[in-house]
């Protein structure tokens, strides 16, 4: 909610006031310290975990179907070497069915589904909308702690860095905190992502079955398939998105000379998410291919995956699913940051009442 006075942020234990004028010698937007308060690490950690967990569950639940479509677009078509055949994959019940199909007749395939969408894969195939919420419950079990850890680590780290670094390096604090938070949460996010994507393309019926069969067939390391590519995509993504969002908020406050309201937080989150999603789409395609290949091992690593995709499918294949991805992350950024800021505001009000009663 907009206010005329200085803004109190629930997570930022310090009260920051946006400078009335922009320093021409500073490349990045900066904020100046207002009223000094002791840095409460545990309060920042607690509030960050609560706000991050709530925001993560909200956005995952709302946009899970779009993520499923994006995953199927990226994973379903692979041109066979040496001929004009395609591997066509679709779900049938809880099973993943694949068969070869000549590209010339690819567009005439009719799958037993209720709704079909044109596929961005070459040949005009169809993507199945059945089971778009497949694996959501199991995924939320991982999303909740992962989001809580991510924001829980990000917020106190950001505050500490903002307090230690010069004002003109606020963007550095946001980038560094995003990388550290993303690294901490990756131990949970990667297995969650592997299980989710395997279920989205129909390999497994439930999360417990996915965990059991992945460990049995691929070992414990199978749960961390594509870990390197996940970090390659998500660490830059986290750092870029949070930096864009935080800098947009600072700039918006500077221009409006007031705090942001809920719709404005959502709008800036959508802009930051959409831009970052478009930039990191090739990294997401590589990550998806490595995670869903299972024990078949079509790709030997990140570099081999990129070379194989470009050689067999063309450079444009690295941007498969960019439409659903930009939509998903843009809207997701709006929901995530909107819920995040609202939760932080509620927690701040509770803390203020509790402090006033002491």
C-alpha cells in the first residue's frame, strides 16, 4: 500500500529511504540509510523463509500447467540421425508412449486427447494437455522448503551486503545474494525439478514411485541429473531477476517519491521475470534435456547437449518453449513478488505491534 512517509520493509531490518536526487556519478540506482536499526539476522531469516515459502507455493500452484506445457515442448521431439524421422512422444494414462513418425505425415497424427495445441517443434506435431497437474502435490513438497531457503538466505545476505558495500554497488549486493540463495536452495530444488519434469512427460505416476525408480535405475545421483546445467541456468536467472526487480523498485520509488503499492510490485515482478525468462531460455532447454533423458544418456554433458541440439535440430531448437516460458515466468514473477511483498508487509505489521507491546 502506498504511503507518504518513509517505507518500513519487514525483511530489511534497516529502514531505507530513496534519495530525492540521483547521483550522476553512480551507474546503478542507490539507496541511502535512513533510521538505523540493529541488524536482526534471525528475524530476517525467519521472515524470509515464511514469505519465500508462501510465495513459492502460490506461484507454483497457479502456473504449474504452463510449466508442464513448456517441459513437453522442449523434451518431446528429437530428430533421428540419418533420416527424416521424428520420435513422437505422448502420455497415455501414466505411461510415456513414443514411436517413430515420418516428418511428412507428422502433421496428420491424431492423439486421443480432449484439446490439442500446435507444437513449436518442426513438423506441426501436437502437445497433449492431459495431466497438466501431474506431480504437483509431490512438487510442492520440494517447492515449499526450497523457496523458503532461497528467500530466507537471500534476504539477510542482501541486507548484510547492502550495509557493507557502498551505495553505488547495491546491484552487486542483489546479484551476490541471489547467487548465494540459489546455491543454498539447489540441494532441494534440483531433485524436485527432476521428479517434476519426469512426471510431466509421463514417465512416472507419483512422486514416491519416481524417487524409488530413479534411485533403483540410476542411483542416488539420478536425482541430481543435470545439476550442473541447473546451476548454469538458475544461478544466473536468480541473480538477474532479483537484480532487475530490486533496481526497478528503487528506480520506481525514486520517480514516484513514495512506496510501491501491490499492483506496482506485481507489474515490476512481471517485467523482471519476462526479461530474465527470455534471456535464459537456451539454458533452460539444455537443463530440461539433461534432466529428462534418464538412463538413456543421449547427451554426455552440457557442451555435448548444446552441440547435439544445434547439429540435429538447428539453433532455433535452443529457444523451444520460449513463448510458454516467458508467459510462465512473467506472470509467475508478478505472482511471486506480489505475494512476497504482501507477506513481508503483513509480517512487518505483526512485528511492529509486538514491539509496541514490549
